[in-house]
C-alpha cells in the first residue's frame, strides 16, 4: 500500500481525495504542515512555492492543492485570494458584490492545481477547471467554501446541493484529482 500525505488543513479536500482514490491501494493521510503562500496572480506559482517548501520538510510522497474562484464581472477576483476572501466575507460577501447582476454577468471559473511531490524530484502539476455561474443566494448543505453559490455549466444546482461523488464529476478539483489519479496509477 502506498502512503500519500495530503498537505492541508481542509477536511473537505481530504474527503474528496479519499472518495476519488477509494478504488486504489493508497492510504491518504492528512498532514497540516502549512506552507507560506506567496502573493502572485497564478495558482501554479503559489502551489509550486508550497511544494518546494514541503519538499524541504517532508521526505515522503505528498500532494497539495491550491484553488481559486475567478469571477468574470470582478476581473477574476477573488482568484488566488479565494481562501482569504472567503474567510473575510464568505459567500454572502461575494453575493453582495454581485448584487443586481443577471445570470450572464455572473460567469465564473473554479480552478484547481494539485501538485504531486517527492523529495529531490521536480513537482508535477495537475490542473482542472470548471465553468459556471454564481447563484443569487446560497443553496445546499454539502461541500465547503464557495460550493453553496457555484452552479456548474449544464446544471441547475450548486455544488453544495450535490453529494461528493456527483460534485467530483463536475468540479475543478474532481478534474485535477482524476489527472493526479491517472498519474499515480502508473507510478
């Protein structure tokens, strides 16, 4: 059995990864090492900096993930600052910023960057995106973060109205996890 450390404090991300990898012989262990997040406009740069930091602290295979919600009407905001913005204003703050805009002005993209790292090796990136719109109110009880206000293209429900397995079929994180899973199956 392969042991893979997931560097995160987010239990929702752990659940999604364990669900996605449930058919593989992999033990995913949460390790909340924390890592500095540089100020940049690129999720890839944030994730790479984090992976290089973790490689110095951990001599075992690991994954970490950075994600952002990029809202067209807000010129891509909150983007790489999504976690901080969520902590400060939450879903209700985003809805306030978009108040009065109709659906065609509420377009957004969720982006996820997973990094697989091992000591002494170049980190590998796995990127997933999901386009959709921001709802006009919070809906649903599942998921975490912005899930109650994000409706993926082709759906009428928010991520928070979906079970994890269903959300993984649409989500940015589900797509990047699938790419990571394919990579790990071939190690």
